[in-house]
């Protein structure tokens, strides 16, 4: 049997080459179509994202301008005067909230029978109520009993006698005295 000599007369079968080329071209066209579709859709999404970003940047600028204007307006506010007015208003509110009925009831609870008060001056402030009391006691023991009752009662704190006049030097009968005491209407202890 005789083998053909392909080198002298080559047998050219170009069908597989053309088939592979056609297949590669078809795959290339499909990939090109897919890439084009992806490119266009991503551009549309990118345009939407860029538009959203531009809107957010504009919103940030607007808010920054508003913040600057508001900050400038707040810097013009007289804060010290407002704070002072608020403190004064708080003092007025504390004075209106002060209950004389409760004070007289609380004083009646600690007042011995032999002691008479003729002047009670409350000083209402943010820190509390300070009472300046003037009165007369029949004897020294009654005055000491008043002081002890105030010390024992949680509604009164730090009773401090300011002056005491004996019956010989007093204008009336008995011991005349003046004192200051912190008054806590609810019995709460100050920190």
C-alpha cells in the first residue's frame, strides 16, 4: 500500500479552519453584544448615581449655608442677659411657689408654747428659703427648746441665733431673740 505524499501535493482541508473561525467570530459577536449591553446599562446606572451625588452635594451646600447663617444669628444673641433674665424669672417663680400656710404649719409644729414670734422674713432664692425670725420667749429654756426642735426637725436646717436680749434689757417681758434658719418645705436635705 502506498502512502500518499502530502508534502508534494498537500491536501488542504480548510473546513475546520473556517468552522473554528466562524465559531470564534460568533462567540466574539455574542460577547461584544453582552459587553455593549452591560456598558449601556452600567452607564445608565452611573448617570443615575452621578445625578443623585450631584443632588446630595447641592443639599450639603444648602445645609452648610443655612448652618452658617444660623450660627451667625446665634452669635448675635445676648446670652448673658438672657441667662440673667432667666435667673430672675426663676426667683419670681420660687417666690410664687412659696406657701405661707405650709410655713406657719411647720413653724407651729416646732414652736414651744412659751415662745411667740412677731416677725418672719423669708428670703427665697435658687438655693432655698432662709428665714429670719424675731420673737419672744418666756424663759431661756423655751428658747433652747425651740432651737432643739428646729435641729431635730428635717424641715429646718442650721438654726443660728443672731441676737438674744435678756428680760432686763428687753422692751417687753421675756427673752427677745433673732435667728436665721434654712427652711426646707418638703423636709428634703440640701446636698
